[in-house]
């Protein structure tokens, strides 16, 4: 893992009750959040959730109906897009097809009336930063997808903005290229120290890249936290289902106090959960949820400290590095999906095999 | 197989019917005889030479050029505004409005010409080159919009935003990014409007008053059998010029689409 530079505890972007209406359509429903200086921040959500709209309110392409957007402490209400200390990398990259790579990258410097040498030096630096040394004279329309993306990045960073806005920048690349660019973007962000705000619908991308993530649904932020908290302690069933896979089993709350909840879950029986293991659920009734990799299938020796329940394997899906098992825990109605890594000492189990599931209340979350 | 042969014959007959008369133009333009009939009498260039001495022809050419250039510039300017508005912005009654603007494309030209004549005479505007230009702009603007819309449509909207984001004003973003990318469309629109205006007869005939354009002049000359070979020579030059201009226009339109990375969805050639 790339070591993370300490993030200054200084706010770079602040949204105060930001509202956006398109006619009758309420696109942003009171967004309030702070994004720290130097942070890699992601806006994650399904299409139509308002994440791109929110990004565009920072850039100044989208006005807001109510509320305040502050960049580096300054109210942006009367600041047009071309005067904001932000630059954007567009989903389509928006490379100017009639210009060369160098002219594209240096486009933002036009206003500064630099000498030819200074201009060439700055453009060269920017191209080197994105690994495109020597590409300056190429025609922009003759570049590959990955190269366009790098040109767009260099062009947006050459003005040394306080905030770089990235609108689904990797969605047009194939999987291998995307994974490579994710790492490069993280490294670059550490190197330049600029606040990056990424819009993505890809939960994996958000988890990999971000210091913190805001999950958005229907124009609202459903949860804002670091990647691990988001994955391990989703605040609602909707967030839990959007990020990765989660199994749900019906449960009932027996007793509760300020810091613990006593729960009786189907298949697992009674347990005590901490207050931070409780999330909201709209319309599904009470349930406990767990991720596929948090429980373990065992056949022989019990695992120290774990509790066990008997189960039957109903389906086996072999992925090479992993195997997914749909198991039915005794006393439950529906199969739950578990994943096991295919280590040297673990054989792939057969359909119909009777196994035991080692679990712990720490792996469970109560949704109600 | 028999079906294919029939279609092939049909296509050949069609092309023959369409182009044979045009091929006759240059043949008789170079024919050394005053009568338009076979057999040919031998090669001559005298009809081309005689064009220069025809009274009124010079004035007609001048009029036509003034009208065609003005029409091309005005129609293209209006076309840029309309194409930009229709591809970039949403506004009330956009569909009906664009439909109305494009209507002259399908309206019978004679109806447009007569209506314009009635209105212009009614409000007391004297007929002149200006009134012909007015009518021609009306007729060619839909063509300009059709060409320019395809240019504007193939533009990625974020290009303009990117320029704006990088510190340019709305105006300089338009000048630095949009204009160069739609320039091939603009050139193409200028050339096509020019050609359409140069060829146009009905409006020029109705709205010209005493001013004569080239097509009107040609029509008038047909009353004198002696000047028919000269008309053939003139026609040959006009056909060559039209083909040349349309080819250039189409070249620019295609190049524009390639440069902005779009796919070809229309065009005239």
C-alpha cells in the first residue's frame, strides 16, 4: 500500500445545505459536508444520485438553488467557473482535437502570457508528471484512450488548482488499464498534494482510491466515512447493498440499552451487538447482515474463539483465486453467500456437503 | 439474378435520363454551328469568346455574384446562431420553432416568391438586388442550418466547458475551441448557400425588378435562337463551377466531422 501523507485538518470545500432544483426535480436535497485540504475524496453513487451535479457545483458549471459552496473558505456564489481555483478532468476528457498535445496541456497558461521558453518548460513538466515526455508535438486526435486521459490530467493540473475535480475519469478504460491508472492517480495525488474529488459509480474504485467517501442516493449523502468504515460498518442497508455483497437474515431485537443491543437472529441465535453495529433499514424489517468473507466454512477442527453453526452447501462457484459458496445455515430459509480463498491447504468443497460455519457477532450488523 | 439485371438496367436508364442532357451542354458549347442539332459541325471556342461581347451579361454576372456572396454570408451567420441554439440550448417551443425555420426547404418556391412579392409591394419596398438577397437568405438558411447543425452536434459539450474551466471567457472559449472545430461546416455552408443562390431563378425573377441575375438573363436569351450556343457555353462554365464548389463544400464538411471525432450522419454528396 502507498503510504498516505498526513492530511491537514483544514477544510478545502464546504457544502452548507446545498439545494438544486431542475424545475420540479429535486437533484440535491440539502448537502452538507466538509472536504479536507489534500484529501482524496470520492462521491460514490448510482447514476442519477446527484454526484456529478454536486461536482459541477464546485466547478461552477452548475448553479445552486439554495445553500452555500465554499472553496478554501471563500463563498463561490458569485465566482464564475473560469475564475475558480478548481480544474476539472472530464469524463470524455474533452481534449481539444484541433490542437497538439502541448497546446492542449498549455491551454490554461494562455492567460498568463508566459514567454515561449517558460511555457515549454511548464508544459514539459506537466507531461513528464503524467508520463508523456516527448508527446508534445503529437496531434491530440491521434492519441489512444489512456494517453488522452493523461493529457487531460496534465492539462487540468498545469494551473496548480487547489482542487482537482475528476468526473468518472476511468470509466472509458478497460479493466487492466483502469487498475493501473487508479494506482497512478493515487501516487500523483500524494505527489502534488492537491485535493482530489472523484465522482464514480464504481464502488471498488472508490474504496481503492479514496481517503474518504461520500455515498449518495437520491440527492442526499447517505454516509460519509473512510473506506473501511464504509465497508465494515455501513449505516444503512441501502449503503450495505450498494458497496460489495451483504447477506441478510431475519432477526428480532430482544433488549437494548444505550451501548448494546440484544438480538435473536435466524440461524445464529442470540447475541449482543455494539451500538456502532446498528444501521438503518427502510422497509425490509429487522435483519442482521454479514459480508461473504467475514465468516469461515470449517469441516474439521473448530476455530479458536469462534462460534459455530451447522450448514449445507447448496451451490459452488469457482473463481480460481476464490470460491463462492451458497450455504444454507440450519434454521434459515435462504442461502447466504460466503467466499473462501483457495489456499494450499483448502480443497474446494462439493455441493451438498455438510459443513460448519464459524462466526462471531463482530462480523454482523443489525439493520432495522 | 434476373431481378438484379432489371434493377441494373433501371439504374442505368435513370442515370442516363438524369445526366445525358447535362452532357449535351459542353458538347454543343464546343460545336461549331448555330443550330443545336446533330451531326456536330466541328470544334470551336468562339461561343466562349462571344460571351464577353454579349450586352447585359456582364451586369447579370456582377449582380449574381453580389447576391450569392451576400446570401452565403447572411445565411451562414443566421445558420450558426440557429444551429448553436438548437443543439446547445433547450427553450420553449423549440421543435415547432425549428420546424418553421426549416419550412422553406419544402415550401414550393413559387409560393414563397409570390408571397414575398405581394408583401414587399404592399409595404412599398422597391424591388432590387436587396430584395433578391432577402428571398435567397430565406431559401438558403435552412440548408445552412442543416449543414451547421451536423457540425455543432458532433461537438462534445465538455470541450467548451473545459476551455471555460481553464480560465477562458465564454466568448474566447467559443473563438478558440468551438469556431475552429465548426469552421469546416461554416465553409461548407458558405459554399452551398453561394451555389444555391447563384442557380436560383424563381425568386430572382419575381423580386428582381429591373435587376437581372444570371439565370434570369439566360432565360431571357432563349428567345433568340442565335444566342443559344453562347448559353450552352455559359451553362458549361456554371455546371463546372457548381460541381467544383459542392465538392469543396463536402470535403470541408467531412473533414470537420473527422477532426472533431464524430461519425458522418448526413450531407449532400
